[in-house]
C-alpha cells in the first residue's frame, strides 16, 4: 500500500509534465503546418520572395540585403532590393556620381553619407569634400552620417556594394516614422531618402512585385480597371499600338498594348480573369518570348507574351488582377516604338485564337 501511494504522488507531477510536452509538440506541429499552408495566401511583410523577385534580383545580392536588414532590425529586406533596383537597376546603370551629386550603388547624397554636420553641407546635400574624407569612418561618426564600413576594410565607401546596402538599411531604420506623409512608417523612410511621391510609388511597386503573393487589385498599388469579373491586363496604360488583324502580310493574332519608348519595361501585367496557369515559361516559345497562359471557364484562355519576368507558376490558381508577370521585349518583337517593349495579348476560345477586341471594348469606350 505504501509503495502504490508513492507512485500515485510521483505520478501527478510526471503526468503534468507529459501533458505539457504533448501540448507543446501539438502547438509546434500546427504552427509548422500553417507555415506550409500559408503558401497560397497573400503575404505582404516582404520577407517571402515571389517568382518575379527570384527572376529579377541578382541572387548574389540577396544575402547582402538580408544581412543588412538583420543588422539594422529592418523587417522587410526586399525594400533594399527595390531601392537598389530603382536607383541603379542593381548597379547595372553605373555607380558613379549623378548630375545632382548622388553617388554609389544606391545613390546616397554625400552629406547624408558623411553627415550634415560637415562644414560644406547644406542645400541638396552635395557638399564639398574629398573622396578620402567621404569614406573615412571616423569623420562620418564625427559628422553624424549614415555611411558604414560593412565589409571591414577600414573604408565606408558608397561605391562598395556591402557598405552601400548596409548604409541604406541603417538609413531606413533610423527614418521610420509613424507621423509623416504616409501611414506606413517604411514609406515615410523611403520618402525621407528621396522626397518624391513618384519615387516612393516606384520603390513600392518593385517591393510588391518582388514579394510573394502580390495581388495588385487587392493592394490598390496600381489602378486596376475591373468590369464584371474581368480586368484590363495592363494597369498603367490602355494604349493599343497594334490591333488584331492583318499586319505585314500576315495576321496579327493578338493586340499589342504599351506606351511609347522604354517606359513600360518591368511594369506589372495582370490576369484578365480568374483561372489556372496552364503555361508559364521563359525562352523563345515560338516568338512569344517569356509567356504566361491562363485557362478560364467556358473554353476561354488568355496569353500574355514578351514578358520580362514571370510572376506565376504552372498549375497555380490565380485571381483576376493578380500579377502574372512584368512587361518586356522577349521573343520576336517587331515594333515601331522604342525598343519594342509591349504586351502581346491573345484571347483563345475553344482552342482557336479570336479577336480580343469585343472582350476589351468595355474599357475602351467603344
Ligand atoms: Zn503582338
């Protein structure tokens, strides 16, 4: 009797421990499960890279953005990629001094880098200092600038990729504000970096495009025209540069949509209607270039050709207004305007290409 009493006394705390462990394991299991099922839900914290981000952001830069964001407690590392894209197209436009004096990979004004306490600083912030002074970490500390020596080479150099990205992260974190022009503190930080609404729009357009699960319609980032259950596929322009029908001795089996010149490059293209992505591939694709095909109900299919980046995967269910890719000039592009960037849009019915115009007249005031 005595022994069984002891067993009983001991088993109570033991049981409590076991129950706690079971609850813990169960909780971990469900959180793991939810992180898997989150895949198809929109996520806007900017942490999850979507297909366009994977295509466009040079992969060697991603760890730099991520480390910089971590260092300065910036939740949304993709914003650094977006700024780098808008400033110097990931450094492919050159990192030398701009006409207004901005310099390096993300085009810092010298006074922001060095610190506005520098005696030559004022006005737009071009300042007047030697390059030796500009990259001197001790002087930057003295004058209160944002330039940092991230790679530990003793210089804080805006023309060094790590130094530039880490400094941008430091700047954004320091300039987040809940009372500013925008309700989003991160937008206020980007506005502080370059005081222009178009700049904030451009940076956030890329931020959203690069993030996973971006649906333009729901986020109101680009003006979407929705009539019934269909959406005009090019949010930024309704300009048709080539209609369906005879062209150059053959039949143009779709319509071309774009503005003039190269201004359309990289702008979002959205799905005409809810549907399933049946084709999403890079390459020549019979002249289409990078192309997305979406199957809708009642034998209807739409084709989005010459894209610069693909935004959806084959087999994916998508909504009207969801970004399927970005406008480009891949494939066989013949255009009299600019470099030929345009959307070639086709409508298929029961396996045959048809004139898309009747489907689009509601937007065109026809
Ligand atoms: Zn075309």
